[in-house]
């Protein structure tokens, strides 16, 4: 009878470990997000997530993309006793206010925002560790914000090269005829100069309002920056990532040999498991109902729990 009672009670105990609360938490008038708090009484580590490029919100979504990848990661970590904070990028606040001036947006703004978020939570003295998790562009933001602010770093699908090299390679694969023009424009930006764009087919990359931001972004070399990191580091990538290949993770690992590296089989850029072809990969970007890779979640949570 006692054995039966134990069996009947076990699922209840397990369920209790899987519960968490969510709350809207504003760091300031610009930085607003969701805090996922496990239902435990002891201090927990806090994972702060930094999203990828573009107007990406706290859930990992932006116009034309709804995967909920960051939301799903936050929920999965919270179920394992790890608090998570994920917030809307400052450009979301600009859009919501109707006051968008891209010329005033700098990559360094995002780094400052990251430090403001970290400081906000550190001052609460509620968490055992502060861990930064940067996805794609957010990887570099996290790298630049780590020293003096965080206890550990997780680079998720983070480029190992500067953004001009990544974009040039991506364009060369899809439209080789545009490569010389792309290289010419990046050459100008690398000098810290802006230019009048004649070819409007490249406006998404080089419209005049975004050129100052590109200049501020491409000045950073992720390999050079990650070499400065002294805290425990996890570098993680998916084998089916069609945006940031696993070779980028290897570049970061070579620059920081003591980092742990995990290449998740069949995982794409937004953490989804892809068994089929490239079309399935692209379709997953708008399928929030698809779960994220369990192996990915396990790698992230296991790393944090060993700190």
C-alpha cells in the first residue's frame, strides 16, 4: 500500500517542480519584458535573453517571423528551476511610440541596454547567478556586456565574424552578381563613412537611415571580443542552421578554448528540430506550435546548473 501511495504521489511532486509564474517587468520606460520565475523557495540562477537582429520582441518574433523560440526556451528553463528574463529590444519601444529614427540607433545602445537590464536584476540580490544568453546578433551583445556584469555566458547561434563578412557571404550564396556591390558598400562603411544609395534593391541592407547602425555594429569582431571573457562560457549551434553555420561556433571556440561547445543535431537557427529539407526549415519560422529541440534545452539548462 505504501508503495502504491508513493507511485500515486510521485507525479504530483514532479508537476510541482515544473511550475512557474510569469510577470511583466519593466526595467525602464524603454526596456519591457517578461520574467519567468520557478515556484521554488531557494535562490535560483537568472538567465537573461538577448534576441537577434531586427525588431525582435521578447518572444523571439518580428514582422514576418513568429516562432516563439525565446518564449519556448524561457518556459523550458523555468520548468527546470531557472528564472528567465526576456525583453523587447529598444526598437520595439520606438515602433510602439511611433517615433522611429533609425539614424539615432546604435549597436552600442543595445550593449548599454543589456548592462542596464543586468544591473536592474543584480541590485535585487535575489539570484544565485546571472547568466547571459545571446541569440544571433544578441550573442555579440551578450559578449560585450558580460565582463564585470555576469557570472556566465551562453552564445546561441552567434557569428564568429563581423557582420559585414556574414552578410557578404549570405548574399554571395543567393545572388552572386551582387557581391561586388555589397563589398564596395561595406568598404565605405568600414571607413566610418555613409553614402547615398543608388540601387534601391539593396535598401534593406544599406538604406541611408540604417548605415550609422551598420557602422557601429561591424566595428566589433566577435572572436576578438570573446577572447576577453573570463567567465564560464557555452557556445551552442545547430547543425541545420541556414543563417549562422556551425563553423561560426568553431571560430568562437578556437578564440576561447576553455569554452564548452555543443552542436545540436538537426537544430535550426530558431531552435526547432528539422528532419526534412530547406523548405521545412524556412516554414518552421512561422510555426510557433513546433517545440524547440530537447537536446538544446538540456544543454542550456545543464550548463547553468553546473555553475
